[in-house]
C-alpha cells in the first residue's frame, strides 16, 4: 500500500518477489510443472500469503515466477508434453486422452501436436487391453455382453472404433508383438 494514499500499489514489494522466487524453486524441485500450473499455483498461494496484495501485484508476482523459471531453464512446456505423452502411452492412454489432459494443464496446441506426432494409438490400445484383460488378454469366455463392455471401454478411453476393434480381434502373439515393437 502506498503510505500517502492508502491505495494498493501495482508494483510488488521486494518481499513478494523474494517469496515468489523461493516458492518457484520449492515447487519445481518437487515436480515438473507447466507454465500455467506454476502461474496458477503462485497466484493462489500469494493470495493466501499476502493479505493486502492487489490484482496487479498478484499478476506481476506470478509473471515474475514464470520468468524466473524460464530464465533458469526449470520450466519447459515442450519437454513436459513429450515426457507426459511417453508416460501416458506406456500406461495405455489414447492420443485423444493425452491431448485433452495436456490442454487442461495449459500446454499450447502446437506443443501438444508435436508431442503426439510420434504417438502410436495401436500400441497404447494394446497396453490398455493388457491392463484390463480385454481382447487377446481376456481370461474369461466372450459373450455379447462382454464384447460390448470391452469395445465401449476402448471408446470411453479415447480410442477410435477401428483401433479398439483391431486390438479386440488380435491374437495374443500379435498383441505382444505390437507392445514389444512400440516400446518407448
């Protein structure tokens, strides 16, 4: 607050900037974050920490934190997207589901597209089938109810009908081959 007018200043105090720097280091030491996640986390915590912070100061503090992270190469949305994509594919997530999750985390569309360029939905669907004991990994008899359940699970998880049907109809050996060939 300005001492003469009692109106909040638009410029963050040195204490606020120091806190933002330390808070950024703390967060990024613990986990990888996107620019949006860091901005939102700093904004949320700064509101709690500083009672008299103005909206302009809040934005300036969060912008400072993001700039600090970029200057120290501690944040990189492209790398985040690539790492998240590889991890999600290995756990059986579809390209559609991965793109949606990255968009929610604030990764830009072009970075999501670049990360998904090499992604293989067939590989991810085979992993998904293995995890859920569907298709070639099924341990029970197939009936119409089971068939509908399995095919709809592929669709709910973002796989196209063609991919779901292809994995559903594969032999165990073919599915294992797809998984081994697609290892990232």
